[in-house]
């Protein structure tokens, strides 16, 4: 049976979530996270099947945790839970797509993030050394990537060998991938926003148009990788190795490249405004038409570098 349009945003909505009954309003389901699946369901753009007698909308998910989902949507509350309970709730948050909105991703304030991101912050996967073992195996990852719209947001994949896999457009945001091996992997348009990826290997990987905003790749190897048009704004790239790496038109604004080795790298047209380049090796690198305004180049090694057409206005040399 098709549902009639809701009379107003404050109209009651009756839900049956995995056998547990809940009552809420359209406003609650749509206001806090307007890009979520729940907001889309009750936006008025879709017809929903309802029980002919009770008028309830059935969703085949865990009813136990849905109360926490509703409390989040009502007042932004994240409960105190055990690690295992947080992981269960995270799965529900990701199913309902309670994720940070695209327009809010520059903020790390809790009231500007989605439920899934807040749970990841509570778990502290970015800095907690207790999460040293990967939660999945290479075989698990291969099974997952065979499904559409793959996300490993906040998942611990530390130390895994994921070399040569097709991981294009996979979302690794907020994940922990320390010491992971992505050598020769196909990662075009993959997302690594705020990912913990220290000492990982991306040698010869295809990272074309990848999103690595705020990622921590300190000490990682990216030799001969394709990072053309990749977004590495504000990323930590200290002591990374980019020998002969393709960084054409890459976004490196505010990135920390101190002590990094970019010998022979192709940075043609790359934007390095505000990047930290103290001790960076750019010998024989191609910096033609690169944007280097207001960059301090005094401790940068530029022997043999090509700077033709580079924007050096305000750069310190």
C-alpha cells in the first residue's frame, strides 16, 4: 500500500525497525541530516509501503540500536557505550547514511558531523595505539569490493596487503591503514579524508583524482605513483618518498612536505600555496606553471628543478 503524503513536518511517523516499534516525526527524520537515507525516505518525494492496519513503515534493521539513531536525530546525543556496541551502532549509522554533509567536511566540531563520524571520534581510531591489528583480512576486503558503493570508513586495515587490487572510488575516510601495502593498486577517485596512513606503501599505485584531505601519510612511499589532480590539502606528507611521482595539477595547499623526497617528480601546474617545504628535496622536479605563491623555499633543494612559468609571487628564496 502506498503512503499518503504527510500532513506536516510535525506529523507522527510510526516505524517498525526489525520488530521494535518507534514513534517520531518527519521533522526529526529529515532536519539534522538532510542527506541521509531516512531524510530521503520521508522527504515527500517517495511513496512508502505501510502496514494496512497499523500504518507502520517497516525497516529490516536492528531495532535495538535505532533508539540511539533517533536520539541523535533529535538532539545530537551520542551515548556512552562499549567498543563493541559502538561498532554495532556505527554499522547502523552507515546504513542510514548518517554521515557528515559535503558542505560541513571542513569542520571537525562534533555538532557539525554525522553520527558515524562522531562514533569514529569516540573510538579514537586515529590516535589510539590499541587498535594495531586489522579488523579485516585481504580476503574480506576482496569480498567487500565486489559489492557496489564500498566504504571502509573508520575501519582498521593496518598492515594489510592490498596491493594490485581494484579499489577505485572506495571510501577509506577516517580509517587506520598504517603500514598497509597498496603498491600497484588501482585507487582512482578513492577517498582517504583524515585517514591515518603512516608508513604505508602506495608505490606505483594509481591515485588519480583521489581525495586525501588532512590525511596523515608521514613516512609513506609513493614512488612512481599517479597522483594527478589528487587533493592533498592540509595532508601530513613529512618524510614521504615521491620519487618520479606524477603530481600534475595536484592540490597541495597547506600540505606538510618537510623532509619529503620529490626528486624527479612531475609537479607541473600543482598548487603548493602555503605548503611547508623545509628540507624538501625537489631536485630535477618539474615545477613548471606550479603555484608557489608565499612559499618559503630557503631550505628547499631545487638543483636542476624546472621552474618555467611557476607563480613565485611572494615566495621566499
